[in-house]
């Protein structure tokens, strides 16, 4: 019974890790987009 619980925990950890890895790689900006500098002036 302990081995079954261990396997389920490992599957949840690996699934969450893969999900985070996939979402982190999907939000890359296109190469022609340039970052804008922050303005120190307050409106």
C-alpha cells in the first residue's frame, strides 16, 4: 500500500513539473519585440 501511495505522489510531482515547464516555455516574446525602459516620472 505504501508503494502505491509513493507512485501516486511521484506521478503528481512529475505532472506538475512538466506542466510548469510547458507553460514557462510557451510565453516567449517574438524576436522583433523590444522592451521599453521604465519611466521615472510619475503621472
